[in-house]
C-alpha cells in the first residue's frame, strides 16, 4: 500500500511545472519550544523576510515574503496593481539577495508619484497593500466562457491536498495553484495569499502562458482583492477551500467570474458564474477526503 501511495504521489508531482519546495532549508527554520505538557519540542516555522520592489528608479513597496521566486513576486505585484500593462516592454528584472531588493526595469520609464505613498505590505491576511482605486483597470475586462467540470474540481482538490507543501511542513502559510482542467501546474506559497497570487501572475507574464482555459485554486478566503486579481489576470474561474466575503461575491458577479468556495471533500458552493459549471460527477461517488491528506499543520 505504501509503495502504491508513493507511486501515486510521484505521478501527481510530475504534473507540476512548479511544485512547492518544503525541503528547501531557506524557507523554514527549526525552533525549540515547550509544549502543553512541559516537554521540550522542536518545530519548523516558515521564514519571513522583507523584499523591496522597485519599478525603474521608483521604490514601490516593501513586502514580507518567504523569499522564493522574488522576480515573479515583483513582476506579478506590479502587474496586478496596474503599474505594468501587457504592452510594457520589460528590459530586466534584477534581484539582489543581500540588499533584499528586486528592480523591474522597463524600456520606457513610468511615473506613479501622484498615485504612490510608500507603504509596507505586511503578511496579514485581512488587508494587502493596494494602490489607488482597486477597481481601476477592470472596466474592459471580459472573461472567457470556458467551461469547468466538477470532476476537474474534485480531482484538483485531491491532488493539491496530497502535494507535499510548506503548509503541511510548518503551517502559517497560504497556497495558490494555477490549474488547467484537472491538472495542477504552478503551486506558489507565501505568508500572505496575495503574495502567492502575485507570484502566479508574475509567472504568467514571464512565460506568456495562455490563461483563458485556466482555474485558480487558493487556500485563502475569496475576498474582493482575490477576485480582482484573478480577473486582472484573465482567469475565468476561482476556487477555494475557504469561504467568501460579500464584496468578493458582488464583484465576481459583476465581472462574470465563476466563484466556487468551501471546496472540501464532496462539497462546494458556487456563488457566481454558475453557467460555466458542468456537473459531470455525482458527489456521492466522490471518495471522502482522507484525514491523512487534509490540509493541516505538521503535527509535531
């Protein structure tokens, strides 16, 4: 049975273009503590470090991040904040690990002095840093009517929950996965769910990947900013294990984005974009989520 599970996991990992790296020693740290019984114990905790993002000569923001894929994070953040547009020519992305900075350079310099006030983007989940009007740039967004099958959703949840991750290793982290049909492609993690989404956006912009047939799966809440970022990327379907906010639902309905939450085991709820959803699987026939594979912190 163990060999069969190992083979199944290997086949899932083979589907990823980018998978989590829980064994990367740069991303976690062993910390000594005392548990509830008074016994000495050691657990892994995620690292958290600052990354200052520049657009040409303009300092934009300092983000708290785990430190992987800084170039994707910077590029995706600038794109999702409307500071970079699809037609902008990126000439270089320079990351300095020692200075903890990344500079995105464009062929034509941009200026956002009137729009910017320097802020620190914390790892807090309730509010990410937002510049200007959150709805700016959404007026012309038309999302493709790409169908999504319930069988894909169940398969994705099963695969993603089984994937070794920093969350399972140390907890205190969010994950976002770019998917195509029933295949998870790019799995990013960070201390804030917005960072994880921005890394996905940066990867999409760097590779020129097609997004009209993609699904975005997140472990975090379906808030207004998550909906807006998904729509800005042109992805028509957003799915989460977690719940919704009223404004997130309202914006998704206005944009025609398919919003599916509380995706756990055999259950999910669709609050927007039902027309894309093809229910091709009887939920009663979907295997219950095994306790060993549910998303939870490492039990140590």
